[in-house]
């Protein structure tokens, strides 16, 4: 078995601490199972949306009847209202929820993998929870998270839940996957078993922290040392942008997790992004965009989908492209925190989607004349990737002198 990396080890240590807290006064399996049952009752809000073998259910209660062999059980309800009971260890709850952490602790107590692979990687084929009639009050504004946007509708998730609904509204061209949309509801209905909502879009905003996403993982990849980098010929002066980077000395190096639903690990040259690019080059823009939108619906953390969606409208509509890039950049920054001073080299390929989002965002800021923000983004990019494979070092002086994008292009 592959040993856990430092991030995984930290998660396991956190689970061990939780298990100790739950079972501190319990002796033997029977008492510890009762302790877990009580912990679920005290700390996990039920009912809650979940999955059992990929099927959407509502988890009504977690119980223990004294049968040590059976252990904890979960009472669940299907969409048709029928109820059934399964082992609690088979239930999957939203990754960012307290319930998911308690399920993981219970699985670890059972000597099972607390985070089985199928629960960590959302499936594009897995059915989703649907918005019920009483989830939305038609007399009040409702906030929806856009997952995929088409001309006639947007597949959305109800903010604060995992429930899905299709929005029919005007001004959808201003909405990007990952944006939060404030809607004045009109009519709610179902067609073909799927819920729909019509209404008027009152506002949109980008607030990635409110999306309740699990941050992308960061894998430690050793130390980056400026002494091992090329900074020009010996007789040439060090460029000013590089001086503080070199002076800081060695820093830890990381590779960001890349989420790419539908990727074939056995065929790295046939992934959804490549297929989308091929369709774009062939003039099939609608099909190319659909692939990218489907990736966002499967997992909003697919940063490459956001960057390539931005690329589609960058030339003509930077005010629209910037929102795609911003969502991707902000999702990536969830993993970095406020005090990240390490390196994300371009040479570690899974860092590239995040760096592409940053680059596109910076160029849009420039085109929109937001020079102070551009400079800050470009400085951050140089700090994260000092080898600067994207050529930011050749642009930053023009940004500092507030050279307009159009003037630069006409030189």
C-alpha cells in the first residue's frame, strides 16, 4: 500500500483525534459504538442529502441497536419516499460537511479506508439530488450557484445544499460557472422528472468561499532553490523583479491537484480539454464549449475548464472572460491560504491550470485598465513560478507605466 503523503497523514491524524474524543470514556466495541451513535446525534444535522452506491438519498438518522456485528446503521429515504436501512459506513455525505468527517472517522475506527477513492472523485454519471417544491419560497429571492450555462438555461445548485435545478431567465450570457446568481423567482415546475425555475436575475457575484468546495490538494515536491535556476549570463545584471525572489532563498515546492472529470488515465492525449480544443480548431465552437461546461457541472474545481472558457471570449469580450478566469483563480487560491510563500512551478504540469487562470485574469485586468490589480497579479505569478514560462516578466514594466493594452498592440 502506498504510504500517505503529508497532507493525507495530517487528515488521518485529525480523524484519530476525533475518534479519541468520541470514545474517550467508552470501553470495548459496544460502548464505543454507542459513543459514535451519540456523536452523530449531537453533532451531525439530519436529515441530510447523501449517496448510497451513487444513488441520491436523504439520510434521516444514524442509529445503533446493540448488534456489534452490524454496527451503526443509517435510515435513508429515496426520492420516491421509500425508506431503507444500510450500514452507516456505506453512506457518502457532502465532503465539506461535518457528517462526512464523522463517517470518515467511523470508517477508520472500523479499519476501513476513511476516504475511499469513489467518494473523493465525483462521477459525471452519478445522479444528483434535485430541488423539491418546498426548497424554494417563490415570494423571496433565491441564490443559485451556476454549474453550466447554455443559451436557454443554466443548470444550478441551490446555495447551501447539493440540490440541482435548471434556471430559465434572461441575461444568462452574463453568468459563468461558479458564479452565485440572485434570482427573483417566477414559476417553479417539473418536466421529465427534473425541476425548473423561471425568474429574473437581479445580481451575480463571485464568492468562491460560499460555494462550500473542498480545496484542491497540494503535494509536497521538495525544495526550490534559486541557486539552481538560470537568471541570465554572469556578466548581466539581475533583473529587478528577480532580486527579492533570489534574496529570499530556498522555498518549499508544491504541485496542485488537478481535477479533470472524464479523463482516461491510460490515454493522456485523449482528455476532455484536448477534445474541446480539437473541436474549437475545427470550428465546432458550440460542442467545444459544451464539453467545458459539462466539466464544470461535474466538478467546479476543474480549473482548466474555467481557463479555456475564458479563452473563448477573451479576444472580443474581456469583461466576460475575466469572470471565467476569476472563478478558476479563486478556487485555486482556496488551497493556498493567506500566507502561502512557496513555489508552484510550471514544470509540474498539474500547476498549469491554476497558472493559466491567473494569467488570463491578469491580461483581462490590463485590457480593462485596472493597472494596480494587474501589477499585483503579475508579481504574485512571478513569486509562485519564478521560471516565468508565461512571460509575465516581459509585460510588467508596461503595466507599471500604465501603458494601455491597445497602445501596446499598436507599437
